[in-house]
C-alpha cells in the first residue's frame, strides 16, 4: 500500500509534535483520488497503512479533537 501513496503526499497531523509523540499522517491527495483515506504512523513510514472510509476518518478526527474527560 505505501508504494501506491507517494512519500511527498503524506501530511502530518497538526496534533503531532516534534518529540515523536502522536505521529499520525494521512494522504489527502490519495483520499481525493481514490475515495479512501490512508493513515499511518509517521515513525514507521514503511509500516502498515490503515485505509479508512471518509466517514470513519471524519469520526476519528472528531474523536481526536474532543475534550478529554
């Protein structure tokens, strides 16, 4: 799967930080072209990629933005 998504098309989440924590990346270009949202751990660029439906991606982002109890 990572071979199908050019390295330059990955975008790091705004919730990620420089210290290696919470490093989530996604590829908006791939999502627009193929209708699925690839998500990966930026610390493992050649590791597994999770493909999400757009609605599932929206739910994940909403969950990340929600206040913690």
